[in-house]
């Protein structure tokens, strides 16, 4: 039975995505408000070009213990495109691939 389990049995259908030219602010909202930890990033044609994770977002933001001024924080949110922080060359699998192979 386990030999026939496919990726489609576990995957999220129609995941929320962002575009590579979207700003860090959008990723922060998705991660913090919607509590989504992995966000596929698409180009203008709708092709997958990367992924942004909650760790990417947290690693980009200044530490709450830092002396960063609120204006610096806001500027970072409004000027950092996701293409700058995303992981590129994402390894993918197909819906019909065996789950055991994907793992």
C-alpha cells in the first residue's frame, strides 16, 4: 500500500504564491498573519522561480533587540523585492511521483 502513495496525496493544491517583484512586506504579512511557512515565488509568466520561507523573512528583518529605527524597518519592508531574499533553483517533484521518492 505504501508503495502507491503519491505526492498528490499530501500536497497543497492551489497554494498561495507571490511574485518575485513583490515586496518583503507581502511576505511578512503572509508569514505572520496567515501563518504560512513556505511561499512559492513566481515570475511574470507564472513559472516557479524560487521559494521564500518564514526563516528567509525572519533572517532579513532587523532583530527586535537592534537599535534599528522604525523608519529603517519600514524602508526595508517597502524596498526589498522577494527576488533578493528567495531561494532560487528549487528542487521540485511532480504530483504523480511516489511520496517515498520525494522524501
